[in-house]
């Protein structure tokens, strides 16, 4: 592609409570805090968290609007332009769902399909996170 290459570095998520989000992503998904910093011009408090090579940048901005209810449901969220969710691959989605339930995760749904398995969970602010096993397509999951 045009003589340059690139790879995924991180995704960013706005949250209402940075400390609670760092705790949730650590306790539920195994992320660890890499660093915290401020961006005074926004103003925002920021935490970079990591799990292996995966990184998420969490932002807490005073007075930020909460996530609308329609953005908390995968089938409805696609009706609004913009970033929808982050998806992680795993070897056994049903086993992961049981582990996530034990850790207090909000499970949206689990679907087993002919070509793979997928589940969605919500973080403490309602942001959608997907886990997939196999070559799951959005059309197979009934989301499009």
C-alpha cells in the first residue's frame, strides 16, 4: 500500500470514571495500567492500559455526555455513524463468556454460528466489546 506499512497501536474510549474503568478493564479483561497523564487543552485525564500487545487509551473528560442507550446495543448502534466496537479473537468464546460472567461482565449476547462464535459485552460505561472465534462475519451474527 503506497510504500509504507502500519499496524494497530491502540483504540480510545471515553469513560465517565477513569479509576473505575482502569479497575474494570484490569479485573474483567486482564489489562494493566501502563501510564497515566493529563491533556490540559481538552481537559482530560488519560490512562493507557495494555494486555500483551493490545492497548486501549481511556479518557475521562469533565462534563462529557454519557453514551446514548442505542449505542449500547450492537444491532441498534450500527444505525449511528462512527466507531462501533473493538473485537478481540479468542480460542473458545463460550468458555470465555463463563469466565467473564464470573468476573461480573455485562454479557449482551452469545451466538454460535456455522462459521464461528461471537459474543458482545459492555464495559462499565456501556461501550461494546466483541470476542470472536473463527471467521465470524457481521452478516452471520445478524448485526447487518
